[in-house]
C-alpha cells in the first residue's frame, strides 16, 4: 500500500499537471491523493483531525475510485491527442505497467518492512522507523513512475514498429505492382 510520502508526491504532481493540461481527472487524482496524505498523517499521529474514523472510511472509498480516475485520465489524454492510436496504446501500456510495478513492489517490500520493524534494534528507534517509512514511500514512487515510463515506451515502440512494417509493406506492394504492369507491356 502506498504511504503518505508517495501520496503527497502524487497529490502535488497530479494537481500541478492536471491544472496545466486542463485535465479534470488528474486534478481528481490529486485531490484523492491529498486526502490520502492527510489520512496517513492522522494515522501516524502527525496531525489530529476531527472524526478520524469517518475520515478514514471516506479515504478508503476514495482509494477505490483512484485507478478508475487514472484510466479515465488516460482516455481523456487519448481523446484530445492528434495521434489517438499511439497515445491510446501509450496510456494503456503505461497504466498497465504502472499497476504491475506497484503491485510487485508492494509484494516485495511489505514482508521486508514487516521483518525490519520487528527487529529489536529498529522497533524502538523512531528515527529508523521514520527512515524506513520514507524509503518505502520513495520506492513506491519510483516503482510507479518507472512502470508507467516502461509501459508507455514499450507501447510507443510497438506502435512505431508496426507502422514501419506496414509502411514497408505498402512500399514493397507498390514496387511489385510497377513491375507487374511492366510485364504486361
């Protein structure tokens, strides 16, 4: 699960880019990530918010609509693009790989974090626990951004290669047709 560090990063990123790109879906993602950041801060004891259990339930609900908003943002980017096919594949590849990288990261880091936090030298050391929390959040950011970038670039390359193959076929068909016409003379 993403933590307050990664939520804060993505809140800022999506709010800024959402406003720049006039993408309401990204702004919604930024808003949800802001709420998740506040909830994380409240759960860790950094801040006190009134009606914290109700706020946590609202946050849990908002988390469920986060990925649908990410997908809708990708659809919106595709619709407003001049090259909708390439953009659509890039968005789908980026979002798919982002989700896969995040899931893999969580499956790897959560048991490691649990073992580290059960270590007696770390268990009672607030500084080390905070460091682990920060590193976990930064790692999630890297997994998410790395997954999106990888998937988007792979999709871009696939579409470009497919288009090149089709262009080469058309060029070869034209070349063959010219010779077929010459043979008839």
